[in-house]
């Protein structure tokens, strides 16, 4: 992960300094039952295993384990290593710790009937570093942010992750949440709003937010780039598919260009499917592909397993009724949706490379068939954050564009060796794929001034409304 979204800064923490940080507390629910049923050595052994796994997960996300104490884990994000997405990292860490303990729990349930689950609280805000003789942890942190994080852990029931307002603000685009009852906190006049994490957001849910943010002011410049995209779309509709890479630095306007492209007339006769890689996605196999398939099958975040399964089956059948029983189990497996009955039997016992090959074959067949019915435009935004399995899968999918009505649009920041650079390299060296590059350069002075002018205008207008 650190290769892909390197720390924005590393700052040693002198004593008594105020820092912006995200604090995660995870506690074991079922600890008392465990202590009553097992002897002390066994309990210590179990806690040791949990701590060891939690430590590895935290490390993966550049979190610092502050302490393991009794049945409590405290992990810090933003001290000493700062990332732009620390709250997201903290939530992902908690989710993985929870999943890992749930895995362990199955073993205990079988042996001595004990169920173990974690419950976590996460809060973001100012912490005071340093006073090592006061605090128990490595950085000896103190402050209200920490106290509240600990309190949230108490509010979270077994299996739940409860977060405070600051964490929510910086993570709400990535995770779905449920608002909880506000609580009163010492030193704050107003009650504090809390949220419970209910899942990772799917593209279908993100799209509306993206559009809201992106089509904020008129697009300035970029006519040439937009026309290039439209040209490739027209060609794909006519049967000459291709792969387009849209590249540029953070904030240069890649997603804005995509928002404009969504309005293209020619898209009315095509099916546009989007997937989005996320900054913590290096550790989530196939995330952007799964996201895109969820978008296609209209699976939403709050769909339960049964409803996701039935939506997926309907979608597969709409493309290929005769092969549905073959394609559907592999697609569901790729998407991590649990199968039942004869569908579960179809994939039972198939593992490793054999499973990967079958998944790949079925995704490829499905997209090929779908493109016979309607031209497809498959977009992956923020591809620089994708995991290696997604890149490999895409690599073999790109080839179908050659003979099918499929346009792939990959959007990414350059200079990520395992993803962006790899995709460019694959495409440059594959003569069987028609490949187009769109590099977004900074807007020239005239356009930049126009853009700023437009934004100030909108600001001005909204201020006028507020005054009224
Ligand atoms: N040409 C443009 N005309 C109008 N607004 C623009 C233009 N380019 C960028 N913006 C605005 O600037 C902001 C950042 O652009 P955008 O989100 O598209 O960047 P990005 O290249 O996708 O960055 P990231 O790599 O972080 O995803 C957005 O609010 C967007 O609407
Ligand atoms: Mg973007």
C-alpha cells in the first residue's frame, strides 16, 4: 500500500504537541465468558493470536499500535505517519480485525461453544503527544479525541464499528453508515452525532455523489480530450472497440472529464458501467471489477446476500439464459456472494489458479455476449489504487475490445508502478489492442482564470442566497 499512496509526511512527535489523528479502539466482546470457561493460559494464547493478527493488519495500513492491554487494542493513524485518508484506513483496519476474529471464532464455537467478536470505536481530532509518563501507550497520547474513541467502543455492540463526526466526514464517500442517537460529551454544548459502519459503498451509490460534486461548475477547456473520448465511443458503437487511458495528476480534472462524457448523446445507445478503485484497495482483491459488476447488476450497499444473489442471477440471465448456470456461480464467487444449492456445488473444490481461470473465462464470455446486445463502455476510475488481481483481470479483458463493441476507459494518476505504469506498459506492448492515450496537462492561464471566475460566481450566488 505504501508504494501506492505514500505517506504525505512523517513527523516525529515532540512532547506536548497537538496533532490531528484518528484513534481506533477495538475490544473483545465475549472476553468475560471466555475467562470464565477457559483457563488463564488458554485465554492468554487466544488474545496473543488476536493481537498478532491485529498488529499485522494495522501495519498494512500504516497504523501504529499504541498498546495491547487486557482485551483491548489501540491503534493510531496520523502519528507518526500522516496519510490523506487516515480515517478510511482506520475503518478498514477495524473491519479486517473484526473479520479475522470472526474467522477465529468459528474454531472456538466448534471446540467449546464460545463465540468471540470485536467491537470498535473510531474518532478523529486533536491529540496531545508525548507525555510518556502519563499515558500508557508508545506515544503517551492524551486528549478528548481519545477519550471519546474509547467511549464509542463501549457503545458499539459485538461486531459493530461506531465512529465520531470527524471520522464520518472524511470517510462518508467510502463507507455506508447508519446515524445513531447523539450523545452528550463533557466540554461540548451540543450532543455529538455518532454513526455505525454498515459496509463499503458500491459504485452505484457513489455515482450520484460524484455527479453532485463534479458538475458543480461548467467544464472549462478539455474539448480536445472530450472529443477524443467521443470518437472512441463512436468507433466502439460501430464495432471497433478500444482501450483509452486518461491520465493526469490529482485534481487535474480526470473525473470532471468523465462527468462531462456521461452526458454524451451517443451513450444513450450504449451501456455505461463504472467501477472505482479506492485508496485502501491495494488489499481488496478485484474491488473495482466487483464494483463495476455490482453497478451492472444494480446491487446496492444495503442489499442483503439473498437479494444480491437474485439480482446477479437476473442480470446474468438477461445476457445469456442458456449459460447462466455456468456463468453465475463464478461471477458470484468473484464478488464474494455466498452461493447455495447446485450453484454452490458447481464451484465446490475448485481453487487457486483453476478457479481464477474459470472466473476470468466467465467474466470475459459474459462481457462479450453483453456487447453483442448493446455496446459497452467500461470505466474504471482511480485505477492507480487497484490491486494486482484487478490489473491482471483487466489485462486479459482488454483483448476482447479488438473484436467487440467495447470501449474501456481507465482513469488514473501516473507514477504508480504496479498499476498505472503496468497498464500503460501492457497496452503499449499488445498489438492486438487498439490503444489511445489522453494525458491531461494543467489548464492554460486563460482557462484557469475562467474556471476560477466561474467558481467565484457560484460562490457569490450561493452567498447571495444565504443572505436572503
Ligand atoms: N476543466 C475543468 N472545468 C471545470 N472544473 C474542473 C475542471 N477540471 C477540474 N475541475 C474541478 O476541479 C476539481 C478536481 O477535479 P477532479 O476531481 O476531476 O480531479 P481528478 O483528476 O479526478 O483528481 P483525483 O486524481 O484526485 O481523482 C473538481 O471539483 C472538478 O469539478
Ligand atoms: Mg478523480
